[in-house]
């Protein structure tokens, strides 16, 4: 294991197929807290609030937390230099896809095009009764919770994955394909705690991909699959990487 940005840039330059795998850490500098760690969301909220069975039986309680976590401030979050660096790398054909565990829509806002949203997206809401899909902007999320479908008064659920739900079929298939076919896999800001997303780096590594990891601290991956560990904030490390790749 080495800690060297020039080495990472060289590996990426020589690769014909590079995939980035992002987690909550890349959005921390956009003002969105991660789940884990001392300032993480789980220090304030009970993860059970995002369990699908709990949501179905107590939608008003789950929705109170969902509104505070995902809709009160997430809508004003903007992409940071880390998101923008990945979009720039894709534009320069140095990145072929992003697999993201995030549901914050910031990769899209930064201009990335090929994105597999492993856990769905908060920008859509779906009616649990008639399956009508709404854009978040179409729904007024007030203190009168849960929000209801305009057509059938069914309860609306954010179109991201709750604990106990399956991964969206398309994103799951495309992520596995991307992981298996890539030459370089860049892990950015994820603890590696969430199944089954956390299996993707191991899959890529077993298939011969070089693993570059960016994180403020070592993760589960650092000593197991990582070839090059770049310690630091995602926005700073990715900005330095862009310079090394002559893209800045
Ligand atoms: P996590 O909360 O388990 O771990 C966050 C990781 O990011 C840690 O390893 C931490 O060391 C690292 N980190 C913190 N700040 C960083 C920075 N500035 N730069 C680089 N790394 C940094 O998050 P996870 O592994 O993504 O998994 C938890 C789940 O959290 C995912 O399913 C995801 O959907 C969900 N989540 C998403 C958002 C979002 O959409 N922005 C926010 C919170 C949680």
C-alpha cells in the first residue's frame, strides 16, 4: 500500500476503463453529514426510522426524520469540487462510470452522465398505493406528514432504498458489470459498512482491477483491497488528482 497521488494519476491515465464508487464522504463538503462517525446522522437519529417495515407501520414518525435529514437542507446542497472533478474526468474520457451509494443527486448536478444509483434517489417520490412517481419539487413537504398522493391519497415514499428493501434491478446489474469490466476502481468516501454495495470493490479487485481509495481515514478496504490510498478530503484529493492528470 502506498500513499502517492502521482502514482494514482499514472494508473488512471493508462486505464481504458475506470469506475468511481462513491459514498456519503464525497458529499460531506457539500454540507451533507455522513451516516457514521461522531457528527454522523446515526448519532442523532435511530437507523430504524429508515427501515421499510417501520416506515410502513409508522410513516409519520419515519417521515419526520426523513424530512429533517433529506429534504430540509439537502435541496439546497450544491456539488463540491470533488463531484466536479469526477465530471471533468468523465468529460476527458478518463472515467467511464460512477456507481454511487448517495441519494443526493449531486453527481448529476455536477454534470456527470453515466451514474448508477445503487440506493435510488431522493429527488423522486413514489406513491405506495398507485405507484405514481412525483418529482420532489412537485410535492410540498410540510409538517403535515406523511405527504400523500394527489391522485389516490396513498402515502408517498422517497424513491431511495430503505433498510430491508432490494437494490434497484438496473443499478445493481450495471454496477456489477462495471465492477467486473473495469481496469481501475476508485473508492471515494465510503466506510464499506453497507451491504451489498460494499461487495463491489472486492469483486473489482478479484477481477484484476487496480483499487485507488480516497478517504479521510482508513476504511475496511484500506488493508484488504486498496492498492493506492490517498488520505484526505475528497474535494482536495480529487482536485490534486485533476492537476496531476493535467485537467486543471
Ligand atoms: P458512511 O457514513 O458509512 O461513511 C462515510 C465515509 O466517508 C467514512 O469512511 C468517512 O471516513 C468518509 N469521509 C468523511 N468525510 C470525508 C471527506 N470529506 N472526504 C472523503 N471521505 C470522507 O457512508 P457510506 O459508506 O456511503 O454508507 C452509508 C449509506 O449512507 C449509503 O447507503 C448512502 O446511501 C447513505 N448516505 C448518503 C448520503 C448522501 O446521499 N449524501 C448521506 C448520508 C448517508
